[in-house]
């Protein structure tokens, strides 16, 4: 069963702080081959935890938070991980 955007937001906020936006984009991918019922999400996170990290390192931190949900509950995750300005 795919998680709600709110469930994911709370999970990410527990790790990265308050600035987290999660969108459920699953409706855009209906019938997508290989999805198997897993959700498609986009996430924007602004966190000091990303300071000094390259994009790949930031993405790995984000994926670590939901690793047990992939690929069945979450099929795809589009990540925008930024540091505070």
C-alpha cells in the first residue's frame, strides 16, 4: 500500500526539519510499466543537513529515510534537496 504524501512529509521532517514539501504525483503515472501499485512522489527538502554535500550524497540521505518502502510502496521519488540560503 502506498503511503500518503502527509505520511512521507512527517517522516522526512523528523530527519531533516520543517521545510519539506511532498507531492503525490501517482495520478500522472497511471498504467506506468513496472510500477506495481507503488506511488510516484516529488519531494523538496531544505535542510542544513545537506551543507557541504554533493547532490548524490543529499539524495542518498533522502533515500535512506524511505529505503524499506522502495520499490513496492514507493516506485519513484523525485528529489530536490537544497541548503538554506
